[in-house]
């Protein structure tokens, strides 16, 4: 009867919450089933592809930042070498 439908709805909602919680712990987005298995598989594959692309992009940005840091450091070292050498322990005047 009507109570059976309400019970099924509550169970479905609870199952969705548990799936969402589990997927959040795995770092993945979860959406409840659309009711169409082919669409759900397509959505899962698309989201995974986007996640992979996001990770590739993060890696790309990290490499760019590292290259920029290295370039800035190399420039600093070149500028430093271009100045007169500051006194070191070895060449300080004895007094």
C-alpha cells in the first residue's frame, strides 16, 4: 500500500546518502541512479574523464610553477654573481 511506497522511498533516500558519503570519502562525486543504466555508465565515465583531466591540469600547473620558480632563482643567482663578491671568511682583512 501507501506505507510500502513511503518505506521504499525512505530506504532509497538512505541508500543514496550512504553512497554519497562513501563516494565523498573516496573523493569522488556521486549522483543517484537516473534509472537508466546506460546513462549512469556514461555519466560515470564522463566524470572520471573530467577528473583525470583536472589532475593532468593540476600537474601541468605545478610544472609551470616549478619552471617559473627555477627561472626566478636562476635570475637571482646570475644577478648575485654579477655583483662584486661580498667578503667571505677566507678573504676578510685580518685585524
